[in-house]
């Protein structure tokens, strides 16, 4: 699809690939084995949803460790997850997920030239691996860490997550029988399918040899007994490090000891099987592209020097994209290239249907991108990765002729987009979601900023009027001293900046670059959740510029009620897609009615515009607007 963009990495990879699963396509990454000989191939089965994001780094590391021990490894995305086509809303999800495991096994055996395979999985991934393995005769070994013994247990966990992490609901008030957890939907039909799944009642053992790792303090003896009774040799061991692994991606800790334990187990299994000569891989001839419906094609790429940057390039099947800007989705170490709750995948496909070329990619050391010797992973709030963004623009300009770019980012990704726009005049537009600040202080980390800023001042003004706030304070559930210190510091800082600004008759230095971008003709669109502190930070740092620049039409700031910081609610994701589509359609002169499709954001959740404040458009009830 894009000659000259992709660069084949040196062995052992990992290398991107796409392979068939019935009538659909799946995406994956192949780790070639080190050394002249290879052992049986291993297929890694990740959990789905938010846990898939949390454990992504763990699965990349698992592939690396296994390949160094001589195992060829395939990581893959289930149908409707990760980079693969489809969505959670599609019918027959359980069958599709199990079919994905089967297709991955066939692909791994084909590349490795093997007739036997091993499966490894975590949580729901382990459940799907066990169920699929029980339907095959070529699975020699299974490593299952914390599998759900029943699909009903998984549905209960999703439901519990929703109840324990209550977020503002859809402003349209539309009722749904689906479950939603951290931005991922579990439809009623899929839940019903899962509730029929029971690993204790499999007709046969999933494999002759099983390593069953338990969550800390949660051994599942009934599952081990059931599989032993069906003829499996089951080894049970604890799996330390579960809670540390199941954190948000930035904080997730790879459980090295558990991964090494699995390698020792599989090495013992492999010793009973004669090692085979290594089958030379030919990744340059592998399929890397796939269709998303009839209007979009995508391709997994390695680009840049030595192919170290991993990404997915999307493009409309119709002509004309060459004359329009290319959209780059930026992430830091908070998420890999799919974005929070797969938002960049969904939004990228909608924009490609609109006629735009898009690229979602990983920075060095994040997701599937590689670090150079001596290179450190990107700092969440740093600007040192601006050079990487510009390097990617260079590659696309040389290979596809792209000369204008629109950068899209969330939180620290928005911060990176802003500073990349300042640094490179090829940036024609920017979409910044919950930009935390225009300028981080030297030495600050995201954690420090979260502790110091908490939520927006408006959020706390509103909360002080609610009786529930004072009830929680009396019970000791709120840290009023910390809250008071933060609000006092904010008030003092704003007074000082306004006073100094009046004396100097200028705006804070952090906001001056906004004027430069507008004068350059860069289109700037900021979208904030109403409770996000970035709203206060932008007004504090850009000050009087906001209202003046917004009159030019090149700068727009919108604030909406209800979304979380990552816009994780499904209705909030639809809102983001609708607002971004409307903005880009207006600035680029495109129509966006045809961009909506079933299973993708359709924009129908957008609240009505209620008012303005300091150059900011405010969406939501009248009584929540800032005071003029």
C-alpha cells in the first residue's frame, strides 16, 4: 500500500503481520527465535479491554523472553480489538474471539513449520486459550495465569467495575442493557454467550501439560482438579505481581519472575520434543495490510531508522487523500498506539472514511517501537520526543508526499502535539484533548502534577455546594487540608500572574506560542472535560489571548460536561469523534455525514451549546457554566 514507508527490522524482529480469520483479518507481531535451532511456537493470548492495555508491555516482554529462549512467538489482536478490524458491538463476539485463537495457532505453526504449539494467556486470555485448546489436538502445553473458570465470573467482574467506578452517564438519557467498563462495551448478547462458558466442564483437557498460575491469594483448585481428571498433568504455582501488573499502562510493572517461570516450564516441555532446524522467516513477504469495510485500508508498519517505530497507516480507498493533511495520533507512555479504550483506532477509521490519511504510532520504547542502545523511554511530560514526531513527518513526506499534518493527542499526547506544532510549520492543525498545561516546570512528573492540581477549580466550587461533600469530609474520606492548600496556591498564583501581567502589559510566556501558531495559520482545537484542571491551566497560561485569538476562527476551545479525563465513557468517545469530525470538516471543507458507520462513533451524543466564557465554548447545563 505504501512503498518506501515500511522498513523491515533486523532479526529477531518483532515483525508486524496480518493474517486471515475466516472472512476477517487479524493483526499480530512475530518474534523470531534466537539461535540456529527453534522450539515449538508459542501463541500469547492477552486479556481484553482495559486489562489488555494494562498488560500490553508485559506481553511484549513475554515475547522477547521466550524468543531469547529459542521459542518463536506470535502475539495477536482478537477480532474487534487492538488494531484488528471490528468492534465490541459486532455480533458473535465469543465465537470470533475463539476463532481468533484458532487462526493464530494455524498462523504460528505455518510460519514456524511446526505441527505442535503452546499457548499462554492471562485472565480472559487464559480462559479463551484453554477453551480453544480443548478443541484442538496440536496444543502441547498451556500456561494459564488467573483464568476465569467461567464466563459468568468475567461478566460479574465487568459489572462490578462499572458499579465501583460510576461515571456521568449519557446526557441523552438513552437506556442500555449493555455493560461498560473503562471504555469497552460488553453487549448483552456477548454477556449471554460468555455465561455459557465453563472451563470446568470441558469435554477434554486443554492440553497434556498445564502450568496453572494463580492470582495472589486466589488459587483455583477446582479448575486444576477438573483438568487433572480429564488427563492433564497440571502444575499449580502462585503468580506474584498480579496487582502491580494490572495498573494503568504507565504504572504497570512487568512480572519478570512469573515470565521466567513460564519459560522454564515451556523449556522442560520442549526438551521432550526434538529441536528442529530454524525455519528462516521472510517478513518482507508477509501480508501487513487489511481492509476495514469497503472504504478504508490499513497497514502495519515499521518506519524510521532501522524500522524502530511501529505504527498503523490508514487510508481511504477513494482517491483524493493526497491533497489533504495527514492525521497523526500521538501517545506517550500512558497508552500505546490504539489510544485510551481504542479511541485512536475508532477515530482514525472515521477520519479515513472522511478522506484523510492517518497514522497512529508508538514512540520509542512504547508499545512495539524499539529503543536504540542507550536511549531512555519517553518522559510523560517531556518535549524530547518532538524530534521523533518530526522524524515521522519526514518519512511520510518522502514516501507519500504528505506536506501538511494534523496532530491529535490526549493529556501528555496533547502536550506533545502542541510543542510539535510550535516546532514544525508543516503542522496545519492540532486537536488537543484535556491538555494539562502549555508548559511543564522542569523536573515535574505527571504524578506530581496530578497530586498538586487534582481537578478543576470549577469542580470544587460546585462540590462545596453539595451536602454529600461535607458528609464525606466529616467521615474523614476527603483530604480537606490538601484540597485547601491546592486551591489557595491556585488563587495566589492567579492573582500574582494577573498583577504581573498587568504591569508588563503582556501575556504569560507559555501562551505566546499560541499567537505565533494562529499567525502561522495553524488550526487549533482544544476540547476539555469540564472537571479537568487543564481548563484552569489554559486560562491561567494563555490569559487574555484566548478570547482575542478565538475571534480569528483559527482557535477554538470547548468544554463539555460529563466525560472523564480520558473520555472513557462510550458516549464521550462518540462526542469526541463528532466534535473532531465537525471541526476538521469545517476547516478542510469536507462533508462528514458519510463518515459514520455502525460500530463507529456517530456523533449523536453531542450536547447543545449553552454559552461562552473567556473565549471558551461551554457545553452543558446553564447552572454549571463559569461565572462571566
